[in-house]
C-alpha cells in the first residue's frame, strides 16, 4: 500500500513536471523542435525507468539500500531541468551568434546520455540486453569515468 502510494505520487509529479516544462520551453522557443520533444520524452522515460528500478526492484545505484529516495529523485529532476536550460541557452546563442547546430548538438548529446541511462535502468531491471549494447555501455562508462577523473583533477588545481 505504501509503495503503491509512492508510485502514484511519483507519477503525478512526473506528469506535472512534464506539462510545466513543456509549456515553459514551448513559450521560450516559440514552439518545441522535434529534437527537443525527443529529449523531453527520453527524460521522462529515464525518470520513470529509474523510479521503477528504485521502487519496485530496489536496485538503484543512487542509494545504499537500492530503494527509492525522494532526495535522489529530486536531484535527478534538477539535473534534467539543468540540461533543458543548457539547450535553451544554446538556442539563444545560435540566434545571437548567427550559427547553426549548437542547439541540435546539445540536445543530441543529452539524448544519447538519456538513452544510455534508460538502457542501464533496463539492465538493472533484468531486461536482457544484446551483447553489443552491453559492450557499448562498458566503453561509455570507461570514457565517463576517465572524464570524471580529469574534471576532478582540474577542480583540484583551482
């Protein structure tokens, strides 16, 4: 009963956030590009699959117990809002600088990140992934770990 209530609360929160974000972005952009719509869909799917991993499977890497955490969920939503803001800035920079492709590149990069996360969530739920996909995820994780170490080194120098 308690877990089901959590699931319902999360679902209602997701719908509220999606509607608010879509309205906000649509207003700022004068409409949503198909790529931005794809990013929003990926973000919702990632959030839902991550919530399922935590609330149903208790397999979330975000908490020690693997169970759901409102703090972890809030952090995830804040990151997603930040990604949308970066894409928004890219859109305005394109117009200001008279260049093309910045918003597309940013949105596409974030979509790839969301797709990776969705795939990882499915793996945590026990969905059998094709071997090639598993190898790609391992490679991307290694690249991500390398980038994180380099970013930490840069921060430590400051």
